[in-house]
C-alpha cells in the first residue's frame, strides 16, 4: 500500500515533517505546501493522506482540503478541530494529536490560577515601578475548582488540582466517574457546580453544543470572586458578559489564552483591564518545536496503522468535535 500512497504535508516547515516521515517510511509520494493560499495547487496531487498544521491565524482552507475525492485520512497537529468541521466521516477519517499537550496545558492552567491567587502579576508590575507593597493572597489549597471539559487535559487539571488540596467538580457531556473529581454534571447542569467554585478552568472543545456555554447566565451563577482560566476556544465564552463581570468584580480575575477574534484586536478593552491576563493562544508549557515533534510522532504512529490496515487512534467524531 505504501508504494503508491500519496501524502500531502501542509505545515509551517514541511521539511521537518518530510524528514520525520522519510526516516520511518520509504516509497511514499509527498507534496508539500507552506502557505494556505497554495493549497489549491498542491491538492491537485490527489493525496490519500494529509498532515495539517494550523500555523497562522485566519480562515483555514478546509473547503479546498476536503474537495479532493482521493483524500481518506487527515491528521490535525492540534487537538481542536473546529477549523475542519464539517466533514463526511464515511469519506475521510480525521485524527488529532490529543495526548501531546495534556500535562503541559494542565500545568499552565494551574500555574495561571496560582499566579492570580498570589498576585504574581501585580507584584511583577510593582517591581517595574519600584513599588514596595504587599497584598493578601487567597488560599489555593482547600478551594473548589470546576473543570469545564473532562477530556485528557481536563483530567490532568483535576489531578494536579487535587494534589494541591482542591475539591474538583467537572462538566462533561457524558456523566461518568472520573478519578479525582468529586462531582460530574452535564453541560445543562453546569450552574449547579459553578455556584460552588472559586476557580473555573475551561478546556472543552468548541462545538455547536459548547458555543456560548459560558454566557451571561453561567457567569452570573458563578460564586462571587471566582477566577477563570480559558484555554479552549474563544467562542465558548461570551466575552461581553465576561467583561461586565470583570468590571463589576463578580469575576475577580481572568486568564485568557483564547478569544472570539484572534489575534485579539488592539481596540479590545481586555488589553486595558488590570484583572485580565492575556496570552496569545499558546497555553502550553513546552516549545513549539517540541510540540510539533510530538505531534508528528502521533501522526507517524497512525500512518503506520493506516498503511497496515489497523484501526486509527485519536479519531474525531465530527458531530461532537472530539
């Protein structure tokens, strides 16, 4: 099968991907493209398999990618695949790189909550201004955390939070017991746990079911003084409602890695808010090179399975988005 298998590599640095593929497989026909605008020309190579990276903001050329009838297997270097939805699962299988960034993203999320709790951001600003002033820190131990989305990353967040002495609740489409999580509720019952929570971490995929999940009613239901960290997708949170809650003090502080519009416009009020801490959609505690290396390894393992007719791993259900 590998002798006539055609691959398309859409990546910021295709040579890195090609080198990794050639170190593991021989005889594959590969077409590379490093610019979204050039995909239309490259897709004419009739690939059976495509490795893809969403390496720049803006619209992803999903229509062009899925326009090729020969395509059977698409690998996404990230975990979220909302930029690829919809696709016909009877025509093409889409897999993601779930598992690569679980621990790194969980560590990042918990670190951001601790930084807000202990005023690390405020002290950093004071240092630059040579201001000597202390602030009362909240206890990170003994608090209650709600993790919205109990996939691999969410479970890692729960485990680390539990090690810090937190009580952890979770929100999951399918209610089931999760180690380290005291209570699991469905999205429609999210307010039952938000009202108890000192902290909220949002790691659910963006789907039609989760779009706007953290809206005005959910934010109002949160415990006053709650701290929020969002590293899912901007569309999960109603930014206008969040801004209102941050201005009123109902939400004490927010760490935001993702936004409704990316890059975040310079005109956004979020830039100016002292209780908002922004990162540019890179909430993983690892280098981009390390991440891509690991994502390619996930792809290569699946490519081997594909060539040998073995069921693929990390297959995404387009109706659920994960």
